[in-house]
C-alpha cells in the first residue's frame, strides 16, 4: 500500500517506520526541512529505542520529504499525525490538522482514505468530513477514519508492533475503510475495536484520563499512607493483585508528565465544560497532579527549612525514564520551585537536557553530587538504582535522599547512613538537626 504520513513527530515517525517494516511504501512528510534532511541521512531526530535500527533496516520502503502535495497525490492512504498542542485555556489547538485538511482538499484527484492519528477533541473528525465537503471535494473521493495511537514514549516501537488493540472509528459503518485498515495493519496481531468516529476519539481521551486518574489516585493514597505510617508499596501490591484493579500504573510518585496525559486531560476538561458538564473527577486528577510537587517541597523544607544557597542535586529531568523528553516533566516543575527558593540547583540526566538560569547541568552524575546538601531523584532511570552510595557518602555535605519516585532500594541507601525520604513509605523519618 502507498502511504503518506503527515508529521514526523513521535507518532508520525514511529507509524511511518513501522508501516515500512510491514511492507508498505511510505512517504513521511514534515515542514521542518532540518528534520527531513537528517531523516533522509538515516538518523533519527528523537531518542526512541529501536527506531533508528528499524529505519535503517527498512529504508528501501520509506522516504522523507517536505513536498506534502506530491506525497498526498501519490498515496491512497493518508495518515494525519501532526501535533495538537494545548492552548492556554486547555483547548486543543487544531491549527495543524486544519492546515493539512486544506492541503488535502486542494490536492485530491483520486480516492483517499484519510486516517487521523493525532489526538483530536470529540467531534473533530465529523468536522473534517464537513470541511472537505464544504471545500467541494466529491463525497466519492474520500473516507475519514479515526485511528488513535496508544504508544508510549520509550517503548513506541514495541507498542506499535504489539498493541493490545487497534481502535478504528468509521463514518457510518464504512466497511470499505475497515478492510483498508485491516490491510494496513496486516502482520500485527491485535483485536480491532470498531466504533464510530466520535467513539474512537472518546476511547483515546478516556484511556489517557483513566490512566492519569489511576496515578493521581495512588498519589492521594500515598499522602494518606504517610500520615498513618503505612507503606504505599504494600498497598499497591495488595490492591494490584485484584484483576479488576490491575497491577500497572499504581506507582505513587511526583506525578505524571509528558506530551499526552496533562494535555489530553485538560482538553477533555475543556470540551466537557463547554458542553456544560463539570468533570469533577478529571479536575481532581489534575489538581492532585499539579500539587504533587508541593508535597515534596514541603517534605524537603521539613529537613532544610531555609533553602537559600543550599546545594540541591536533582537526578533526572525527563518526565519518565528512557526518553529525553522534558515536556510537562514534574522534575522541571520541581527545579523551578527550588530556584524560586534560592537554592543552588545541580542536575544530571542520562539523556535529557535543560538549560535555564541558576541551574547547572553536569555530564557525570558524581560531579553533580559533589558537596550537595540534598539528593532528589526526580526520574526513575535504572542507572540511579546502581549508584555507589558508599562513594556518594564521601562527596556530599548532608545525607538526605528524597526519592520522589519511590523506586530506590531503601535499605541499600539507609545502610550507608543516608536519610531516605519517600512518599507514603511507612517508617517514621527522623529529622536531621538543623
Ligand atoms: C501515555 C500513554 O501511556 C500512551 O498510551 C499514550 O499514547 C500517550 O501517553 P507516555 O506519555 O509515553 O504514554 O508515558 P507513560 O509511560 O504512560 O507515563 C506517563 C507519566 O505517568 C510519566 O510521567 C510516568 O512517570 C507517570 N507514571 C506512570 C506514574 O507516575 N506512575 C505510574 O504508575 C505510571
């Protein structure tokens, strides 16, 4: 099948490479000429395990271009994978999706199956049908399909090759497009969930909202556990063994970040409110997430009441491990708060970079740890599990470790004389003398 993927971001690029791997002829287009140049040279513009290897292995099936009209003209299937960033009021910005639809309308001379992969508010795909008709594109020339993507950064290739489902939203039970989608995904072993256009859009939002709510729920439980001296890790284990709850996404910590959960939740809150529905649960999920960094700041201040000129080392910048993505990363929010309290912030991350005033980023973890007054683990990179605490002990001023991800081996850390501070981690934490 000849496919045109519009947008070479996370979703677009991974989809393009995976469809090339499935044997389709793919042209991936993007307006960013630097990006296209690099991709044509075989180097990937994002850090995503396995993607570059797959691109190099199947480069005979894929090309990258800036010429969107040409790519649309040749393809029978068009995938829209452009960004839908967030506007200040939480609404999703559909500017790029609308631009693409206009280009398609001007370029359509044969039948196209137009597949929306971008996360778009409920009702958007129906609107796209209307726009194409208003622009006098013949009804026989196109079908729109909503096919949201559920891949996670850091495991995007694996998630796309082995999804738990493929969600397909169709216009009026359009069987022709369903057959097309089955051809497109031929070789991937996953059940199809077939629904309406709006149904597919809603599944995407409900999925991300549910997962975000699960995390905020556990973060609330952890706050309660703290007061009652109960270990949240035991609670996660205890409730997670019930298949109705499930053991994943029960890790309490500093809150969720990334390019999807915060944005999608706020977008669903915005659309619901516009329809005069107050989504109280979603709003609470969001509120808990926003204030989770403050919970850790309060903990920190109970050990170091005055942060002025204190050296604080933050390990981890990315919103989660195995990615260099810092979009809506709680680690960055935490750093801003530390800077606002006049702390001297030292940071280290295995992949991510962040430049701002009053923050020094180090290339080696040990350099970041020298003479520090507190170590804060802000991202659960595996690398931090293997830190040499015996060596670190000799480098630091104070022995405080704030584990905002509840993931370090507490006994190991404490064995070397550090004060371990997690969230909802039972044992009474003894305060250090000021
Ligand atoms: C998410 C969805 O998982 C994916 O299906 C969707 O397509 C895009 O959004 P992603 O943003 O890559 O994927 O990250 P994910 O692995 O889901 O983690 C999101 C955030 O939640 C991270 O900040 C992570 O650290 C946090 N998290 C996750 C927790 O705090 N606790 C958990 O138990 C799980």
